[in-house]
C-alpha cells in the first residue's frame, strides 16, 4: 500500500514546488540584490565599470538558471 501512495506523494510535492518556483526565484533575486547594493568607498572608475559588467552578467546567468529550473519542473510533470 505504501508503494501506491509514493507516486501520489511525489506528484503533490511537484505541484507544490511548481506553485512556488517563481516565489522562491524572486526571493533569491531579492536577497542577491541586497548583497549587490552594498557600496565600497574610494573605488576607481575602472573598478566600478568592471563591477557593473560582472553584476549584469551574473544577473543574466541567474535568470537563465531560474528559467531552466522552471522548465525542468514543468517537463517532469
């Protein structure tokens, strides 16, 4: 009887995950944005430029990872 309940339990877990993937991704982005908002005094202009490029690239990668995870969870249903 437990073997029959397992697939239903897994489906319920996947449904809950699917409902909350966007919420979790947004929360992660918000937490990371807080870290990226910290300023370092007395930075040179070239350091600021490099940091801006790094932040933009990191943001794109995080968004791509989130979209990939969402598609994977949709495909597994």
